[in-house]
């Protein structure tokens, strides 16, 4: 596997996955209760079309706080594991990206020269991301990021005002801001060929031409969005018709298939999300400059 291939795969899957997972719930409407559903409610839900049922399920994300767990695999091999906690417009997420999974899934081997050339590109990476008052703080370590510790220190956090940078602000607005409810509703509203494939289970596909994918291409690159054109999305609902899980099966790339599953595991928790207590803060542009020089 060449370094270019590895980079393409990282951009096509890890970046969109993190973009989806780092979103925080900021809906202004009151939380939808999953308790005490009446028979009338259940009857109304049963009368919805598959597409309407999927959209209605997003009401679950209007809760004031929740915890979500996500996992991504490459041909069944763990590629990413992430846990996110969300309170209003604030969020905190940690992610582990196992780059070696791509190598294992591809079945390819590298020569000693290739291993030396790629360096830490395929090393496992870890990210911590906090969003407070529309300011993002991100800390990265492992893999390609280890070399940056020499310049910034191991405890460095990179910051970005999500509303001040014009390009980021545009992507922020187009893709639902940091509101997972809006993002998910946008994505699910553009599912094509939605069918009920089982009890409380619905399946559809995404197009690279959709608004959701167009916004994604603006923030992560057209190649990343095009790579997930035709992605199959499966949504499962709980007994009250509220969103429980969302799984994405992405088209085969470089002979490999990637799948991502997100599950809301808790609603109504208290997470005390706050900005990092660190003085080693750097503008995100410094991170971009550091990566370009690697």
C-alpha cells in the first residue's frame, strides 16, 4: 500500500467519520421523551411512511444531553473507536484511529524502504476534541502527530473559533453547525430509496450530490465526499420510534469495505464539559502548517 493510498483512505473515511461524530446537539426545542408513550403515539408512528418514520426518529437527538459511541471497521477489522458526550452546543469526544487496520485489511506488505518512507503514517492515532461556546479545542497524538510534539509539546491543544473563519463558518452552517440533530436530520432527509427492512429498521442510500455530502466535500475535500457516494445507511429505532443507532456501509475502495455504526447509549446525563485547563494553546493554522511540513 502506497503512502498516497493510505492518505486517500484516511481522508475519505476518518475525516468524515470524525466530522459526524464531533457534532454536538444544540437543538432549541424541548427534549423528546422516550417514556410513557401512548397507544395513540404508537399508532401515529405506525402510520408514517418509512422516510417519515426515519425523520421523526431524530427527535431523540433534541435531548439536552446525551452520550454516543461510534465504531468503524475496515473489512471487519477495527479502524476507529470514538466516544462523545454532548450538552447543548458543547461537546467532548475522544477517538482512537487504528491505521494499521488498513494494512491488515488490504493484505499487502511493505518493503523496509516503504516502511521507512511512510514513517509513522500508519501508526495508531488518538484525538481529543472539545467544543465550548463555539470554540473547538483539539489535541492529537500518535502516528503522524508524534513528530509535532517536538515543536508544540506533548500537551498542546489547537484551537479554532468555529464562527470566525469564513470557510469553516460556512461548513459549520451548511452541515448543521455543531448540532448533531440538525446534521442527522439533514442526512436522513436526503436518503434515497428508503425501505423498512425489519422491525424498527429502515435502510436507504446517500448520494454525493446531496446537500449533506456537498457540505461535507466543502470541509473535507471533494474526493472524500465522492468516496462515500452510494453509502448505504441503516437506521434502527427504539420501541417509541426514536433514533437508536445509525450504521453506514461505504462503497468499496482499494478493495476494502468500511462500515461505521453510531449508537446513542445515554440521554440526560451530566458531563461537565469545559475548555481544557492548559496554557499550551495554539491556533489551528499552526497545526495546518505543521502537517504540511511533515
